């Protein structure tokens, strides 16, 4: 009688980064996940959601290497996932305001 050897087959793992910036600092977590992992899988595996409960994956946008993407996007080795915060102020409005203030200062000089 022939016996079969059964071995545990571990799925291939990939390494990705999960990045999140607060006003005070930028954090990058390196995570090892299954090669079939999605953006959401890697974010959850990083533990970042526990450390920053203000992150809401239904509200915060995410990207891979600065390109917006969806949570179900499959990952490849060495991807960098970025979690974006909501903007406090509209950058265009702030630039217009600064330009207007600059013009006022030049006239008063």
C-alpha cells in the first residue's frame, strides 16, 4: 500500500506598504499578505484601523502609488497603499485667498 505525504501548502506571500499621514507625522506599515490580497485586506492586516479609529474605509479614499483605487483591487508585491484624509480646506480657495492678500500687501507698501 502506497502512502501519500501531505504537506501544508502556504500560499505565496507578498510584501506591501500601508501609508497614512496625520497632521503631525507620516506612518508607513510594512505588511506581508497572501498574493491574492486586496487593498482592504492589507489595510486590515496592517492594524492601522485599530490605531487610528478615525479612518473610515467607507468615507476615506485610498490609492496605490498616488492613483485612486477601490478597496477590492488586487495587490502586487511592493505596492504602496495610501489612505487619504479629508481636506480641511479647499486648496484652490486657499491659493486665491493668499494671492488676494499678497496683492493687498503690495498696494500698501
